């Protein structure tokens, strides 16, 4: 196997250094617990923010239809 192209190699090293992935050998990496927590938090915040935006959007539309 050739391994990773150079820029991917740099990305891989960055992720390993920040404990977001672990090198499991054989040119494979896997997400760490830390990475999964970050992803979960991101999606929970995204869902939460989207609900707030939907709510505000619906309020705006109600006011327009009543006027």
C-alpha cells in the first residue's frame, strides 16, 4: 500500500495529535470517543438552533397573515 497522499497524511497527523482519531495500523484510522462527543454536541446544537429558527420563522409568518 502507498499510504496516504501527503496532504491527507498531514490531516491524519493533526487529528491524531488532537486525539480525534487513533491510528489502528494497516493505513486505517478510527474516530476516538472525543471525536464522537464533539460530533454529537454539534448535531444536538444544530437541532436545537434549527428548532429556535423554525419557531421564530413561524412567529413572523403568523404576524404577517394576521395583518
